[in-house]
C-alpha cells in the first residue's frame, strides 16, 4: 500500500471557522426559541389544569343530579404546596375526588365586580340535587387559575346560578362563553 504525502492527499472536512459559524447560528436559534418554548409550556400546563377542573365540576354537577344529593367542590391554596380542589358528597359526607394542580399553577381570587376581593381559602362551589349553584350572586361564582411561569397568563372558570359551568382563556368575571380555540 503506497503512503501518500500530505501535499498529494485529497482529505476533505470542515475548517474551524466553519464549525464556529455553525455553532454561533445554533446558539442564536436556541436563545430565541427557549422563551417561546417556556411560554408554550406554561399555556399547556394551565390549559390542562383548567380543563381538568372544568371536567371535575361538570362531573360534580352531574353526580349531584343523578344521586339526588348536594355536592361541593372546595378549592384550597396550600402555602408552599400544591393547590387542590376536593369534591365531596355533602349529603353523605364522602370525598368523591380530588384535583391536584401542578406546582406552577395557583388559584387567584376573582370577586364579583361589586364586592371586595375575597381572601383565601376560596368559597366552595356547591351544586344542589337539581344541579343548581348554591351561590346567591346573580353573576355566578368565578375562580381563576394563574401560571406562575407567566403571571399574565390567567384562565377563568365560572359557575352560573343555573349550575352551568364555563371556562375561558381570559381573566374575566364571569366567564360566559367556553373559549376552546
């Protein structure tokens, strides 16, 4: 096998300058995409928590009607811990389910426009055996969930006096229309 001299070899490859340019381009792309990824993740996490609570409230209302019993969903904000909603059959005194939220999702208070802000713990959301809300406020009762990753990201869940549960992707009170887009 003949030995080739360095002057006559046809070696190909990348130079150090080319590799440095590609590295700079990749680091710029990563720097631009990370904040967008974090915001997308915060939206997804809040969406999951909101729809999960929404479904839990729909189930509580349906259970109240089908079992002819009073059901309550009590939100609790635990200091240095996870926020949770506990659903109970108030007639039998049994816990029917628990919704734990991710660490970065928090309840915030959403008072009706004409009342002072309530303090935590938030009032319970209750359904009568006919599926009606027990809240006397004609505007209904609203709780809001906020992402601590992006404090401007707030979703609302409202329970109307008729018992209808709605949610939306805005910090409005009451939330009148489901916004699923």
